[in-house]
């Protein structure tokens, strides 16, 4: 596979994984959200705090869902392929009870060809 083909594969895997995360969230599935993260991922969720590992990340998303948040949409998402194994997604977002900014989602290609979040840095601003 050429370098350009590999970068295209990273882009497609990132798009698929991001859609799977949004679908899980909008279905009220915190475990499905957490499944899109690497086991030792770090999520910085301003102003809520920093969460490390899928157990903490799943608990965060479960609380958000339990508090009645739903219907997430990404506004003007941008995905930049960094290299042959990773991409960065940025966007604004909105949902039924909040809005904010994704400063950086670092998606990394896994051995099975899927992408998972290694770092997630976002902020709720309203």
C-alpha cells in the first residue's frame, strides 16, 4: 500500500469511527462511546476534568447521558491526516442541552484497520 493509500485508509477509518461514536451517544450507549477509545486514552473535557482509560471515560459519558444530554451533532468537522497511522478531528458541536468545541480528537489506526481515540480534548461552552 502506498503512503497516499495508507493516509486515505486512515481518513476513512477515522470518519467511520467518529460516526460510530456519535451513533452510540445518540442511542444512549455509553459503553459504545467508550469502545471508540483506546484502553489508556486520555479525555480532557473542560470544565468537567480529565478522564483516563475506558472505564473512567465510560462513566463520564454515562453521567452525561443520565443527565438527559442527547442529539449530538458536529458542525463543520475537519479531519487532517497527520501520518500513515493517525488523524486529528476538530469541530464545533451542539446537542439538546449544550454546545462546545472539539479542540482535538487524535484518532489512531489499530491493527484491525479501525481507528480509536487516543486523545480527546473538548470543551462545553454553553
